[in-house]
C-alpha cells in the first residue's frame, strides 16, 4: 500500500534557506574569506528555490549530478566575489567537504535521537546537529589545517607603498605573530630593513644605520623630516632573551597583500628588522594574520611626501 506524504512548502523552503546560508557561511569562515551578508542571503534564497523544485516531477532533470554541480558553482559565484577558476574550485571543494560533514552530523544526530517518540523532536535535533557541525568547521576548521600545512602554504607577496614609492617583498604569515601598534591597534608587518631601505629618505637611513637598530627612540628624536616624524612609531615586542624590546615602525600609505584574495589596506604598521628573517625560505617579512581578516579600508590618495 502506498503511503501519502504531506509536504509543507513553507517549511521545506525555510529549511533549505537556513541550511544553504549556514553552509555558505561556514565555507567562508573555513577559508577565512570575507563574505557580505546580502550575498549569502541572496545565495541562500537561490538554494531554497532550487531545493523547493524537488517537489515538482517535471523539474527532475535539474537534479542530475552535472546540474547539481553546476548549481553549486552558481551559488558560490553569487555568495563570493569572483577570484579566478582555481579559487572557485577550491571554494567548491570546501563547500562539498562541509556539506558532507553536515550530512554526516545529521545522520549521527538521527541515530542518537532515534529513541525519541516525537518525530518533530528528531527532525529539529537533526537540523541542530547539522548547524553545529557547520559552526565548528567555520570557527576552527581552517585553524587546524593551518597548524599542519607546510610553511610554503603561508608564503605571500606583500607590496608596501609610502611617499610615492613602493616595493614588493616575499612575506610569511605567522599565526604566532600578534604584534600590533599599541596606540592604534593596527596589526604589524615585520620586514627586513635592507628590503625596505629604498622606501626611506636618505637622511633617515643614515640615522637608522648610525644607531644600528639598537635605539629606535633615538632615531625618532634625531629625525628632522617632519613628514616622516609623523609616520614613525615605536612597537614593543617580547622574544627569547629580550622581554622589553622596541621596534622602529612607520605608517605606510598602502599595503597590498596578494593572498587568496587581493587585500588592500592602510590599517597597518611596518616594523623595521635589522637581521635576516628567513635565510633559507627567501621570505623577508613576517605578516600578522590579522591583516588577512581585517576589514578592508578605503585608501585615501596618499600625499607626495618629500624624501
């Protein structure tokens, strides 16, 4: 005997909407990609309409494997800015990974709650298990991967612009680097002085080299270039054998980080380091990972400062 099923259209639509928004949000969190709320909601609506189409037998052709893959790519395109096919493929892989994990959590929740008499309780429990899995992956998934990836995965190119000049250096994202400007709270980039020397005015370079990097406070006192005096900062740091160190830093006009997405910001300070950072890695800068997740800032047109 065939059994009749009652499908509540509003519940089906809302359920698909919530799951799709959480899935896309978790994907963004896992990859540490900035995603605008309106884009996630719009993609969730698209996914909800797509899932709702299952109730219409005439639309069955839309749910073949190629069509499902094509639609998932469409959702990614709606939810996130386009950054090239490789990045889209990576995002799709993470989307499926989290989707499978959420499905596994749902099955586990269903088995755990199978003894309950209320079907509604089981259904809501399954939904909650899925959302918890999405949250866990969004919050901690990428952090666990980053602890185990090779250091080459953290290498990025950083372009620093100041006073009409710019230079590009290879940088290493260091998850243990939380160095910030104590006044503004801006995350810091530590870069080799020799790599950034072309950006600095000649008079300031002479003062820095005369002090040998040992007394950054004296460098600030001796600097006579008024424009550069406004840029200079002192950033305290602690390391083995030096618990009260100071680094001379400056505020750049613009920093462009070429990571998974191109990040352009001025909300950074650049610290000068007088030794080699990576003798074998080829990296000449250490990047605070907060720069990658900080909100992008509008960059005012930099003034042409005299050097």
